[in-house]
C-alpha cells in the first residue's frame, strides 16, 4: 500500500469509496459526504497538499482531505474530513496511515494543529482532544467534545471561533 497525493484522475474512485464507506441502510442513496467532497474539491479552502489517497496498486482504497478553515475569520486552520476507507480494507490500518501522513505534512509545514468533528473514542488514538480545552469554539455548540484538535504546537495554536471551509456550510 502507498499513500500519495490525490490527483484529479482519482476522483471517481474517491467518490465511489466514500459512497461505500458512508452508505447507510440504503446503499443506493448518496451519502452527504460524497456531495461534500464534490464541493470541497472546488472550494477556495481546498489545498491539494492535504488531499491524500491510499492505493493498493492500482486501486484507490482510502482518502483523507483537510481544507482551510479559520479561527475568528483571520487565522487559517486545517479542518479534517471526510476520511473514508473502502469497506473491504477497513480495520487494516489504512485510515491510520492516511491520518499519520496528513499529520506529518501539517507538522512539516509548521502548523500548530488540525481540527475535526468526529468520535473521540476513535480519533483520540491519533492524539485528538476536545478543542474547547484549547479555547477553540465550534460553529455549532452542540458538537461538544466531538469537535477536537490535534495539537502540534500549543504555544502558537490560536483560540477563538472556528469556521470550516465554506462548503461545510457551518
């Protein structure tokens, strides 16, 4: 398996695996995450450096994207999501490798942290903590401890009101 930058030619596979990963009881209905991805790929917050695929040659089996949001409308911060792995490859470390590569890139660029909305039990194993602990406020207060941050440099991590990229509409 290889982790590499996502390229335009990967997108059909990324949409398909995201559909499969997030399909509910009705596998025909398109999950909201697929539409969100379509919008994120054209969003001003999209940065190809933070859109990664996992490939089991020649098949794209996983994808993670982080897009630029902001704290207090002026301090840029990456927001992760969605993260998707093809169902037949789940629980084999694909998501972990995608997240680690994303973190490595963010740290190499000197970013102070990354935020996401997700399950604390799952993302806690990647070092994510409640964002409120660091004074980062989500756009929806009901997110509570599900809105988290992975801190790389606490001294430079901004506090304030976070907004995801415009495509998230929150």
